C-alpha cells in the first residue's frame, strides 16, 4: 500500500511539473491545449489523493505507536504500584504450571507482601525482575535467557502458605526445588 502510494505520488509530480506557459507552447492549438489541461488536472488530483493516502498511513502509524506507548506506560505504572505495595509479609509458594525439564526450578517459597510481588521473585539470588522489559535479568542487566525460571509470570501458580516470621525481608527465597540434569 505504501509503495503504491509513493509510486502514484512520484508519477503525479512528474506529470504536474509542467507550467501553463510550457503547456501552451508545447500544445500549439486549442484542442491539444484542452487535452493537456485535462491531463494536468487529472495529475494534480492523483497527486492530491496520493498525498492524502500518505497522510492517512502516517497517521495510522503514529496512532499505533501512541497506543503502544500508552500500553507500556500503563504496564510500568502497574509495576511501580505492585513494587510499592506494603503490608503483612507472608510466605508464598510459587510454582510453574508447565514442565520445565532439566536444569530448571519447579517451585520455591518466597517472602512477599502480595502474590504479585511473589510472582516477580526469582528462585535464586542471581537474577531480578526488570519492570521495563517485563522479564528476568541478571544483576548486570543482561537478560536471563538460559536459566531455570520462566519470564511468563502470569502463568505461575501462587499460593499463600502463611505469615512470615519477624525479621524476614521481602524477596527472600526460603527454599527452592531445582532439577539438575
């Protein structure tokens, strides 16, 4: 669609690039002049339609980018809200619903205030949840691509086990089940 509109725009520009005086000189007669004028008007209408088509395509692309940016902002705001929630610390059992294979974690128990915070915990101390990319990353910021846990935190099963003891800190993993291969 974009290539077609650009081609039409180029063609219309070349056809409408002749001035009235040049058309009169080139045509020489009234019938030829009338024919040249009608071709000129068709070319300018085609040029206008092509400009409108390009503007609509640009608008649609900008609107989609704006919608995507709004979605990202909403996700970041939700992540900040989840991170800021406080309350009674509880013990949460977090387990994956799909089979992981070898060298993966199947479940763990973590200290957190809410189930959403427990979802964002990593079973080992080497990675953390990055709210901007919505995935787990190592401490240096590189993605935790090969590892024992999954980034699809919405598929995790989170169950409250009980209240945490005094002195426990949020995000502390009490125990984890790792299946070495």
